[in-house]
C-alpha cells in the first residue's frame, strides 16, 4: 500500500521513508500540508503519516480538510507530535486524526500502529465495496419494482370509461412501487357490468403478486367470452354468475390455500344497465358510499374477508342507482390514512368530502378527494394503498353494454 509522509524536516523524513520502504510500503513524500493536499487529489492514497507542526498548513488543518472533502475512499491519518499534553491530543482527534505517534518515535510502536491503520483501511475498503454491491442490488431491485408497477398498472381498466349507461372513474395510489389493491370493471353480457375492488392483506411485492393473480382470475373467469365481438347471441344474453357465487367460489379456493396471509377483502358487484340496480357483496371491505338525491350514506353491513373462514355464506344487497346517483368503493387506506398527529382521515371525513364535491363532475370530485388525502397524509406515517372506484349512472345514455 502507498503511504504519504508529510514532514518538513529532511532528516526525519528520510529516516521515516527508509523504515517504511524496508517494511514493504510504497512511499510518497510531501514537505507540508499544502503539498500533501494536492497529492491526495492526484493519487489514490489511503494512509497518511503527518507531522504536527509545519509551514503553510499544519497537520491538524490537513486532517480537517481531509474529513471535509469527498476523496474516493477513507484516509487514515497518523499524527507525529512531540506534544504529550492531553488537550493537544484532543485537538488532534477533533481535527480528524485517527492515531498519534510521539517523536522521537519508537520503530516497533510505529510499525504496530501502521499495521492497525492498515487493518482499518482494508475494512473501510471492504465496506465500500459492499456498499457498492448493495447500491447495484438496490438499483436492480428498483428497476424490477418499477417494471412490476408498470405491469400492475397496465391491468387497470381504461379510466373515465362508460359502460351500460354508467361512467366509471378510479384513483390508484400505491403505498410504494406496487400495491396490494386492485380494481376492474367489465361487461359480462349485453346488459350487465361487473365491478370489483379488492385489498390483499399485507404490503409490498407479496401482496401485489396476489392482487395481480386475483385480477387475472376474476377478469378472465367471469368475463369468459361474453360480449366479445363475434361471440354468439346466447353468450350476449347468458346470465352472469351472481356476485355471491363469485365471492363464494373465491373463498372456497383460497381458504384451502394453506397460507395464513392469503386472505383479502373485496367488494364485488354486478350492475344492470336497464334497471340501474347494483347487486353487491361486501366481504370484509369498507362499506361503499351511495350518493343520491336524498344525500350521502353508507350501504352494506360488512361480511367476512375472503379466504379467512370456510363455508361462509356471502349475502348480496342491492343499491338502486337513479340517473345522477353515484357509488363510491374505496380501500381502508383511505379512511385509515394518518396525519402528523396520527389521526385517521376517518369515514366521517370521507362522507363530508363526498358531500362537499357532489356537484362536481365525478372525475373532478375523485381528484379533489385524492388531493385532500395527500395533504392529510403525513410523510412519517406508515402508508397504505389508496384506491377508489366511482360509478355514476348517467342520464340519457344508451344502456346496452355491448
């Protein structure tokens, strides 16, 4: 390893250089701190032996500059001093020195302190390499997560869509790169639209993978070929599975999965485009909000999460959507969003916000609610996904789904 000697006394420098070279070190010599400072920027040097008293720049000042700088690696500094007072040693330590050798120095002591310094330098170099590997790993993981987030977002339905005389809008704000929440809406025959919003237990990649698998399962198993161009008229008119049947089949499938963390909450519904009746199953999920001419109110009674208990009898309830009425589905990340005082946003504030923006267009009301949640949420609070799905029955729209 290369060692920089900073010594203005020629005889002392020659003696020190001879000893270091005898021990197998490569030696660079500087006559004062200013020259040493220039050498440190030109060469890769990790160990410095510097005299205390020198012209232009003394040893402690050189230490201070080294510690304030952004040199490529850690520089271990040993100060040579004839001073033995404790306050001088304190000054040297506060300046950034790692060790001291008193002049005239003992050869064996200096050699031992050099070996100790070399161990520290090697440990620092090893730590630096480990940090670089961690940075590379983090960069790779971040790229993978960003790709996963793009894939998950690609599964979300077209925003501001109109199906069966109803407008659909959504807000999707993952707590990190990917979310355990997901939503969708799609035609199941020529007069019914299915919709759902689900929230998988837990956070991060595990929950996101589960939500993606559920989305593909729901959107393929219950779409089938209904409503696709070229499909048979029978499929266009075939009755869709009821929301209760859908949720019961999911519960039977995931209750036997053998994984205590495979459960999830959800709202699954089917909307009749002719009558405006929405049949809904609430499985452990927050109660939807029905906005009508009579006001804003919660609907539904709760129910059990999917995959938690066997043989659960999920029941449906109906919501009549008149022209202009809206239905808002949301995850618990909305009502449990915490501010700097650890106070939750709450169902009450959500209802108040919906009421305040009931005269706005649905998409504008949803964005306003999202902005309010961002303002409410503390940066220090633990985060959850914020997901909302809004459905509005439109007046005077064609009610055929396909």
